[in-house]
C-alpha cells in the first residue's frame, strides 16, 4: 500500500510537492481553503495580481520547470526612461544605465499558467477546494486531519504548505511548543501587507514617448510602477502601493482607483486617464494570506529559512512554503526549493 500524505495548501509549493510525491508513488490529497488553486499566485485576464517575475540568471529551478511544462516566457519590458516623483508636483525623467537592468521574465497568460500546469499533472480528485483544515491529530494509525465540515481522514504524513503565521489557525494534538509557535509567528508572510493594481489600456502608449513604464514615487498612492503589457496584447501598468493596509482600507474602491489613475496621468501623460479596466487585489484583506500581524509594514527584508518543528512531530509533520527557503525566500523559486527540500526528507 502506498504511503498517504496530506498537503495543506494548493499554492506553488503545495502543488509542486504533490506532483513530485505522486511521481514517487505516494497517495496525495491536497486541501485548499480557497475556491481556487494558486495561493498568492493570481492572474486575471492574463495580468498578474500576485507574483509576476522570475530571474533566469539566478533562479534555475523555475527556469527549468517553465521549460519542462512548455510555458511561454518573455522578458520584462525595460527599454526607455524611468519617471520619478520625489515629492508632490515634482516629476523627473531619468535614463537608467543598461547595467542597472537585470533580466526578469514573465509568463504569457500570467504566472497562474504555472500553477494551472502543475495542477494538471495531478490525478483528478487530488485537490479538494474550499476545504479548510481545522485540526491535525496524531493517532496510533498516523495523523488524523479534520476539516471545517467535520469529516476526518488519516494519513501517514502531513505537509503544511501555507504561510507560517497561518499555522496557528490549526489545532494540533500534541500541541506545538511555545517556542515553535513563536518561530512561526515571527516569520512575516511575504507581501501579505501589500496590494497590487493593474491599469489596462488599448496599447502601451508610454513607449511612444520613450518611457519604460517604470515609475517610482515618494508621494503618490503607488510607490513602484512597472510595464505589465503582454506581447501583442493590451498595454498595462501595474503598481505596488505606498499606502499602508489601514490607509487603503479607509478609501473605497472608486476613490482608490481615481487616485491611482491620477498618479499614472502625472507620470505618463493624459492617455493614462482612460484605462479600459482597473484590476485590484489587497492581499492584506485576504484571510488565506494575511494575519493581523501582516498589517504592519515591513522595515527590512525578512530573514527566511527552514523552521524546525517539535520532535514529537518528527516524521509526521513538515513545513514547506517560500518563507522556509533561506536563499530565495519570498520568490516562486523559494517555494519550489522548499517543496523539494521537504519531499527529499520524507
């Protein structure tokens, strides 16, 4: 009989781990509380509202996987000048030296094509959507996993593939030690306090003016802006917010969109005033991503790495996810590396 494994979370690390384990002959069930796969990977109409890039010069795992899955990649548009907004009413145009541009790649159709392809490698019925795990309990036969609806199933091993801070929402028996709880709680969820907006246009008009679509601001609602256009498709600009989660929550969607568009007009001209669509997601308000702790803006890049769980759970419970990778924590590369690390330890 094949060894049964439960994976909690159908993001990149959970889906990749599931595909690796099934190749090895394991019986795998993936529990996902959302009504979709992908975790923080989210694409709408081909535009990314979660992670967008990977860097082929240093991130070999995702580069190889994209090739293996037959996905189409293209370089981030970086030709043209940068627009800088140091303070309100002061706009500067700068030319970046070529050596300051690092090659980053995107996927045609958005990064969700990666998670869709990974899920496509799994047998039908492997993933259970809208299924929230509430408790994990050791038994004589293995590890019993109970979901919100009340049903339980026993596995030989459980892999947590969710942000470390969200582990506290699950009840464990035996209970995790206070030291382990503290380590999990102290690990920030990458980009959980952020929001992302994409303004879609008929064409990338800023390129006509010799602009790259890159913008930086210390006074607008958006702090960092990039060209989000796809080859041969609509033009698009996406931005990360300078506003905190609390400041964003104080504005309704129409007002937030208005402020975004006004800033794009200041930086890229009047043609930015009439987007055909504005896409928005606030990850800080997504219960399956953020905890209350993630509402506090990060002041430094987090130090990520593997989190050792209690010896009472040795061989029964493991933790994957991009926040557990010491080299590429926060990136999709880190999520993939964490999946391999946990699978190899089984």
